[in-house]
């Protein structure tokens, strides 16, 4: 049986040519270029680029005076209360080697740091979840947890207190308490 449309039986590699009996298409005329007029007296400095975005990029960042961040003085009684809740929660969850470090005056991101060790990933993530629940019950609304999906290190940001939960191997590798411990503090040189 022959196909009613023979042109679909073959794959064309070139565009179809017009039949020889059809008139050829006239060639397009070349486009004319617009002439630009140059002013008689060209400015000595180059004009900035046209769009507002380009002008802003050429101008650079805005020169605004920096203001000191208004920080609320930390209440030591509140920090002591939060630290006690954190340490009690970690001890209830059988955390090992719980260490609390005072960072006040040494770090801008927090005033206290608590470091603890857990045996397994599930224990560490459970400690993080319990700690979050207990801190919310005490009135701390913003508790951020990083790494609770099963890793060697979970970080809990409780505002002015940072909590690190490690597996034993990871705690030995990173040495957070050695980094922030008081034995590394240098005495300020005295003039005289």
C-alpha cells in the first residue's frame, strides 16, 4: 500500500526548495545605517552610562554614617536562669561532660556558651528538641537549631547563650572549649 503523502516518508536534511517553475524571491535590500551626529565640541569627560542601575554601580556604595547598634544590656539574672534551664535539661537527657563558658566581654555574638557531648545522633537531636521546648516554656521565643537532622554537631542559638551538642569524636576535633576557655585569655599589657 502506497502512502498518500510521499513527502513524509523521507527525512529532509535541507529545507525544501521552491519548485523550479515558481518565481524567485527578490533579494532583500541591505539595511541603511543611521548616521550619528557628533557635536562640534565634545565634552572632555565621558558621560556616565545611561540606566539608573548602571549609574548607581559607577557611583559606588552610598556614603552613610554608621550608627552604633543599640544593644539592650543583658540581664545577668535572666542569663543565669536560662543557663540553669539549659544545663538541667542537658543533664536530664544524660548529656556527658557539660561545660558552661562565660564569654561576656570576649565575644560579640553571645555572653555564654554551653558545650555538651551526646552518645548517638538520635540522643543529640532529642536533647536539642527538649532544650527548645524547655526554653520556649521559660519565655524564650526565638530558638534556632542547626544540624538537628542527624549530624555530629548541633548548634542551638538561644540569643545570648549558644549551646553546642557534639559527639565525642567531633568534640575532640573542634575543641570549642579550648578555643573559648579562660586559659587562652591574654593579660592586657600594663603601661609603666
